[in-house]
C-alpha cells in the first residue's frame, strides 16, 4: 500500500492506542524498515520515558516567576511568606495509556514536521490538518474558571491567568491570583451593602475569600452570592450546587448560608454543602466546629462527623455514618466512591467534564468502589469504570453513552 500524506502519523498514534489492524501493522513495519531515520523516529515516539518527560514539560509552569508576580501585586500582609507559601507538587506517575492519549495532538504536529522534510511536497498544511482532524481530542478535566457578576450587572470571566488587583466593589477591593478571588475590606468607597456573585460552569471550579476572611471553594456547576463587605450583625451568603466553607470565627456576627429555602447557621467552622437539584437531597456535612441546619420550623444541630440530609418532602435526617473522605474527595482532587451506583458517579462526571450522559438498556445494579484523581482525562476514567463495573461506554462528541 503506497504511503499517503498524513497516514504514517495516524499509524503511529494508533500503535500507541493499541488499535492497529493487521494490515496497518504490516504497513507500519514496512515504513519503519525503510530507513534508519524512520527507525529512530519510531523508537523515540514510542518510548515511555521520553514521552513522560515531554508531558512533564507540557504541564509545567514557571512557578518561581508566578509567585514573584503574586507577591509584587498583593499588599505586604497577603504577600507575606506565610500567606503565599509555595505549594510544590509531586510529579505525576502516568500510565502508558494516559501518556499516549495526552501526547496525541502533540505527536501529530511533531511527526508531521519531521516527515515534512522527507516526503511532503506542497501539501504540508493540508495534510497536517487532515491528520489532526482524524485524531479524537481528549476531553480534559475541569480547571479554575468562573464568572464574576458585579453589583451593576457587569460580568468578568475569572481563571488562573490574571494576577493582581482588578476592581473595587463597595468598600472592598478585589484581588485575583492563581484561581482565587480575594475581597479585602479597605473601608473606602460606598458604605452601602453591595452584592457580587461568582458562578462556576460545568467543567470549572473556583475559590473565593470573602471580606471577613472566610473561604469558599466552589465545585463545578455551583454559585455563591455574597456582600462585598458584611454588616456588623450577620454574615449571609446564598449558594447553589456544592460549596465547601472554612468560616472565620466571629461570635457576634453569625455566618448564615441560604440554600434552596433552608439555612445553615455557624460562627466559625468547616463544613460542606451539597445541594445540586439533580441530587434531590441537600447534604450538609460538618468537619469542624458546630452548625445548625434549619428549614422552616424544623432544625437540627450537627457535631463534627455528622451529616444532615434534607429530602424533597421536607424531612431532615441526621446520620453519623458519613465517609468524610468521600464527601471531601471533590475538593481534595479525587473521584472517591464507596458503594456508589453508576448514576451517582456519572452525575459527577457530567459536571466535572462538562458532558452529557445517556443510559441505554438496563442500568447496572452494581455498587462501585472507585478512587481516581480528578485531573485524569475522561477516557481514562471511563476505562477504570468499565473494569470496576463491567459496563461499556461509547463517546459521541461530548455525550457519553452508558451501554
């Protein structure tokens, strides 16, 4: 079979994915044996250590320079050593399948450039475009992104690329760095209560530090509405979706979270609220301190390790049988489930990867035990689920079909 422009790139990539037919395997072998250059190129592009190094460079960033910019942009107290201590991340150990999947698009370009000097005659760009289009782009996990709605209705996209001060709202200044919005009350500007809202899309997450020093982490598909500076008697916010709070202690000003007609009252504590509409139950899980969960004339108090569950018919249940690791897995960077059904898992997959899920045929009754890093590409997550649950998945664009 004669070589066609862009064909060898595809064969090498299919070799990485272990999806070559016998005919394609023979064609690739003929090309490899055609010259010493071809042999060396193939050896490099199928070497796990080489690709791991290339991916490490791809995912890396200039950490020292980033922190230098942060410190220069922020006030001395916030930019101090104890508040901007660098977080060093351990290198990820990638499976061979992960390496192959993540390297696909990079390899298409690299192979095309290398081979271009040998055999592309005038149609390099067209051939490369055909090659790239023939490779299925991996669906990546969520990143730091959100939308900030200001008091006047204007919207500002947030991500982890901007560093420094970028606005004044009421008596607070907004600082933005490294996927986090910080509100600092500097007692300037209007004294009226001014509200902002931060919302994450499916496929996004974000952190906000409120004017009182309380921190809120937003999971994908969530929102928080809050005053840019709190009045002296109470601190009230409204949320949707899933938010984890670490509330600054102020006994004279209770912190109140409004969620779907219910309220959570605290003075200083750590807790998680999960209130997605599709989950049909509002779950408040206490990690530290104490909270009161209220709905109309019903209320319950929680101690650390307990969870309140508000059902759609208005009943409130308190349980001590809570796996804190499972509740906090999303914030700690994992999909972690103990005895979870596939529907529960796939709802998290939908939000995190911004995809749609369709179930075909009978749903599996299996209860799965899963622990997967949330920075894993979707294709790899689905392979783990296939092994764990004995089911099959099919991708159609951004739709996952559960067979």
